[in-house]
C-alpha cells in the first residue's frame, strides 16, 4: 500500500494518473447528474400561441 501512495503522490506519472482519474470521475458524475436532471425537467417543445406566462 505504501508503494501505491509513493507512486501516486511521489512521481510525475502518478500525479498524471490521479489527474486523469479525477477528470474521468468528474465526467461520469456529470453525465449521471445530467441524465437525472433531463428526466426531472422535461422539454415540452415550442410554446403554443395561447400559452401566457408570467415571464413573457
């Protein structure tokens, strides 16, 4: 276990591996969260003529 930590935090290659793993993990989390948000907030298409909204 000590050898793994020495490699990850003590060498340039280990730091690069940590950096790439972090980017991949962030991308996976962002992808999952986007899918959940897309299901929650459904696109209802273009606004109809009779649709009046507070923000118009």
